[in-house]
C-alpha cells in the first residue's frame, strides 16, 4: 500500500503546486529562492521533454498515455510479486510523475513547469522543470539499476 501512497502523494502534491503556480505566477516572472539556487518560474511545456514534439501535441499526449498505461500494468504485476522493494519504489516514483504530467497533457493541453536551477551555465539555467520530472528521472534510474528484477 505504501507504493500506491507514493504515487498518490506525488500526483496530489503536484496538482496542488501546479494549480498554485497557474493562479499566482505571471508568465515571464522569475523569483530566486534558496540564495538563487532555485528560480521559480511559470512555463507551459506544450510538448515532451524540452518541448520536443510541441507541434504534434496530440501525438505527445497519446504516447504519454500509452506509456503510462503500460507502466501501470508492469507496476500492478510487480506488486503481486514478493520482494523487489527497490523496483516497486522506482515504479512508484516514475508513475507518480507520469500520472501528473499525463494528466496535465490531457486536461490543460500542456505541462506546467515551474522551477529552474540557478546555475551559471545558461543552457541548463534555461530549462524549466517540475517535481514530476525529477520523480520520473529518479524512478527510471532506480528501475534501470534494479534491472527490472521481479518483472516476469
């Protein structure tokens, strides 16, 4: 049950944060926090990662939905197996982020991104993320490092 809780926490937390950003941040507005290490922004990502496919948003949304559905099935199969805590945790992080971003793509027609890293290297500083992106990344790394053990 903890794994479903992780998914729900990410999804509900991100829904709250993204709604707050939509209502309270202006486009183009930037606010530094943590001594400039994090930049709060409001950005509507109309494609996938870094706006890839923004001109084919329906395709991006469909692919996102299909991949999320497949991962949900893998997750449900994995839940029935004993052990594999790391794999289950990785899939939980991945799915929490995937559900959030897929929901945005289907409901809003874009993903709400809201922070950047306050680094000197301009190309990285220009990228705008959300917490779901980091959950997807962390979950993917955990799943890759476990080698998918437990999925049969």
